[in-house]
C-alpha cells in the first residue's frame, strides 16, 4: 500500500494552514535584510512532517487548540534553526534543491538567522506562558546538540559501535520527533503518562526515520534528491556499515576504515565499499532494525482510543520508512 502525505494530512489540513500563518507571523522582523533572508527561507520549506506529528498527536487525544498551533510553531522554529546551523557546520551549499542560506549570505548571517529563529521560539513560549512546551523543546535542543557533538567525536576515531550509533540517532534525530509528539499531547492534556507514551512513540519513529535515511544513502541518488554515499564521504559510520564492520575480519575492518578515512572521495573505492556492505547483509540488517522500531512505535499507540487521527499517525509512521527521499 502506498502512503501519500497529502492524504495523511487530510484531517488536519486546515490546522496546518493556521500553523503556517502562526509561523510566518512569528518570524516577521522590522529589519529589511532579515525579512529578505526569511522570505527566501520560506520558499524552500519542506514537507511539514513535524507540525503534522504535533497536530495528529494532539488530535488523537483531544480537540486541537491555539496552544497546539504554538507547539507546532515552536517545533518548526527549532527545526528550521537547526537546519540553518547544520548547513553552516557541514559547509553545505544546498538544501532541498535550493542554495543554502550560508551559500548565499555566508556563515555570519546564517548563524544569526538561526539564533533569531530560536529566540523567536523562546519569546513565543514566554509570551503565552507555555513553559511546559518550552521545557520539552529545550530538552530536545540539548539532546540534538549532544548527539551532534558525540557523532563528531566518534567520527574522528571511527570507533562507533552499534550501541553508540543508537545513542547518537536517539539524541540527534529522534529527540525532535519525540518533542513533536509530546508537545502535541501536552498542548491539549496535562496527563503525564499520556505525554510520556507519545514521547516514546516519537522516539521509536525517530529511530526508524534515521535508519531509513541511512538506507537512502545506498539508493540511486537520482531518485532521492541527494548524492549517494554522502555519509561515507562525510566519514559517518551508519548502521549498514557498522553491521558490516562487526562481521568483518581484522584485516577487512582495517581496509574498510582506510577507505572511509583516506579514500572517501574516490568514487570507485566508495562504490566498491557500498557493494561490499550490500553483499555482507548490511542493508538487510538495517532494514530489519527499521521495521522493528516501526512496529514498536505502532504498538505504543495500541492503548490509545481508535480515531481518524490515530489511524493517520500510524499511516505517517509507514510513510516515514517507505518514503523515497
């Protein structure tokens, strides 16, 4: 069955429009240069998946409120700021087919834009006294930063174990989806057990989402909108490669790590390594792990009363691991 994002959005389509309005109003500035950069940024916005997690999580337990719009806006501000900062850290020149902010306006403006977006999120929460939502999102910011730094530390030594890998992606990627689901529920309910259940749901979805990204790196780049083997070129040890390393002899490990460390820009060597990972079952192993976390996410929602929102959340889980890019 093909899961289409537009169909998943149907129950909250009008709410999504209001989130976009809230977001756009929140980031307006009196500084002309900032508004020009923001206008460009808005043209390259993505699929709105994270606000969708917020809205559907809220609607699965109670009617959506104004607080839900603010929760989704807060998440989008954080996410957008993190993308702008990531492009600076990674020296990325493109984002979703558009030139990145730092590619056009250089690093200084890109960093300041990211800071501005984070500040707007803080002010939005303080203005409406949404301190519970701010606490959840601040925890995600901390985790994302720690995850990124842990990955940088381990990449230098190329000694990432599977346990460390899952710690990194839980913090770097899953923490934000955790925050989406937790803030969504917190915006309409003060039931701590319910909030934590949706936070756990977000964790499992986020892990599956990142493993899917790992697998996309081994796909045809023409279909996924990003260069193939970008992770190897950036010296990132992802799950398929970690599994392959664990299965390899001492000499094979040494050869693999040499390619990642010293020949990661050699197209032929990288292609040979990717082919070896496939033959050693690295892709299949990662796929099984992704399916495991997908099922764990869906199981977490079983006690929640059946509704259209719950069904669409489950469909969104399927979409995250079946997407082509």
